[in-house]
């Protein structure tokens, strides 16, 4: 069920508990709670969250906590553009979110690194056959974890035209470091939305991974994809013939999460050279250079 080496008793108990919890029901409950508009409750939720996680509201377009209609509006708040400037070099691969790098590197033998001693298959992550996922063999990937205190909108690392979107049903384990160490194939087991883009450089896949208490994954073109969670089956949407083509500029918002989660970005071989100074555990910010396009 999960690996136990090099982990504390507390971490193992935390993961064991997640196997027992009704993950989807709890996430649906959180989704509803986050949209309550009753002022006493929504104010309690927002004010306590901002205090506990030391949220810097001076970065937000709307700095007044009382102005938000419900908790989710506060949680997915917009930031002022000047606080997350985009790297001006058009060859820069932009960071799509605020967060912490979980892993960064190359795709080898069709597998991505999840944690030390753990890896998982590209085919499972993307919900594709080996032939469909072959374009990413030997390519590059980066996994970025968003904590509850982070900005939760996801932006385009490159200008791209949407070609496909896939909803892959799954579990809703936490995606923090402890769980990534212990739950094998975590990101390929959790519910996720996979978005494929054609760019001037190469095909780009952005994977929005759900997690416990993440009550919603949405995109700017399709709106809310989840919830509902339970009873869903794998679904695909083809945008190759969309008229007009659905193109998003580098730095434009493409989606958002409710509560913390993870984004995995994949590119084919020879598309990008990662910044050699970046490593697992590094904090990153939207718009900064993650690497250079070849």
C-alpha cells in the first residue's frame, strides 16, 4: 500500500489515515463550506486562515479581507501584476505558479521521479497509451507543490494553443512531501486534469493534480471540472478544431485550485534546459525563469 523506509511514525500514521478517510466526500464538503456567503462564518474562515498562514494581503488586487464574498473568492484572489513580473526573455520557460519544487529533471524509460526511490509512469499520469505518450520520452519535467498559503491561480509558462484536455478520476491523497514519500505513484493515482498545448517550441502538458480538501479544479475555458468527484470516468475533450483556436499568451491565467495542490509540467526532449541552480525543495514564484528554451 505504501513504503515505510526513512519515514517517521507520525508520517506513516498520517498516510494510513488518508487511506481510511472518505476523501471525495470530505473534499465536496470543503467545496461547499468554501462558498458559504453567511458573513459571520465566511469572515471567521477568511480571517483565521489569513492569520494562521500569515497571508500578505498587500500583494492582492483586493487587500481588504471583508470585501471577499466567500472563502474561495479570498483563497483564489488575484495578485497585482507588478508583484509577479514575467521574465522578459521570450526564451525563458516561466514558472506557472507560486510553490516549492518537489522534483525537477528528465523523463527516463517513460517514468518521472516522485521522491527518493519512487517513480511513476508518464502514461499513467497523462491517461494515455504508450504510443500517445511517446513524444515525452527522454523529455523534461518539473513538479511544483502549492501549499495552502500560496497563490492558487495557474498561468501559462509559454504561449500555447490548447489541443486537448483529459479528466482522469482518482483518489485525493494529500500531495505534501510526507505523502509523496510514502504513497507510490501518488500523482498518477490522484484525480487530475491534463491539458495539452501546442507551442512554438514543442508540445506542452500541464497536469493539475487534485488533493485532499481540494474542492475544485477549473480552467478558464471550461470552468469547473471538479466537483463532482465520485462516479466520474476518464473523459477527453478535443480542441484541435476549435474555432477560433483557443490560444493563451505566456503569463495568462489558465486555471486555478481550491486549497493546496500540485502542478506537473512535461516537455519533449531538447525543448528546455532547466536552470542548473534549481533543485527539489526550492521555492519558486510565478513568472520567474525555470529554464531556457532550446
